[in-house]
C-alpha cells in the first residue's frame, strides 16, 4: 500500500502542476475527461458563441438568469458583466470540481453556484427566493444524456421560465431542437462556425401569458 502511495504521489504532483499551468482550461479538460457525457466538449465556447448566444437577452428585464453546466465559467463572467445590479445568476452543475472552482474564482454577490441536477431547477430557483427565471442557458449535450434526463430538463425549464422568457441552448448536433419543440412553440436558431466544433444555437421562447 505504501509503495502505491509513493508511486501515485509524483503523478498527482505532476497533474497539479499541469492544471496550474493550463489554468481554467486545465480544469475544464479534467472535467471533460472525468465525465465527457455531461460536459460534451473538450474546448470551452468561443467568444463569438458567447456574444451571439447572449445577444437576444433583454438585460434590463432580467432579474434571474440560470445556467446549466457552467464548467469553468466561460459564460458566467459575460453574463455577470451584462446583468443588472439587483439581478442574480444561478449556475447548476453535477460536477463538484466545477462548483468548487467557480466558488473560488468568482467573487460576486449576484452569483450562486449549486451542486445538483438541472432537472431540479424549479426547487433550486424557489430555494433562492424566486418564483421563476427570466432566461435559462444550457450547453448540456442533450443527445448523450441518460434516457429521460433530456426531456425532464426541457420540461422543468419550460415550467420555471416566466412568460416571455427564453431557453437558450447551444449544441454540437441539431437533436436538442426536438427536446425543445415539445414545449416551445417558437424556436429561433442560428449557427456559430467560429467555435470548436461549430455549434447550433437555439432560443426557445415561452409563450406570453
């Protein structure tokens, strides 16, 4: 046993040095390698994807923005830079490594990182003092999620959104649209080619009351 610990120690030390050298990308890479089904991509989204995805948000009316699968915060900082002073950003991830990293690197009173499932978004939103969300963003790979999880997330998202709010989804296949179409009658779409890989962008709008 002692010999195993001695052999593992240099490897752990090497891995820590690599992570420090690579910074956020190193954390993101490790998260992908540990759970590729939930992370979906080995490379964070480009700034072009971020800007295009967030361009349709009415920030003046956004009090609560929710993100599923924030990773190392690629979208978190751009969202916070646009979010009103009395707004809140709740991010939800099943990976404790990402949650710990975000809590250690984002110091903003409007930011809340929750370890949990996106399917529980309604309970999470209520637990933080809100009745609904204005916008929900997701980069979760719907096509590779376990059976039933994708539809459950889409359904819960539609319920938690306010009328006129939107579900913002970026994916590397077009299959996510089918999950969204069961609940959102209006879905706008676009492509962003300056991304690795190029991705599909969707905005599913909840009907007005």
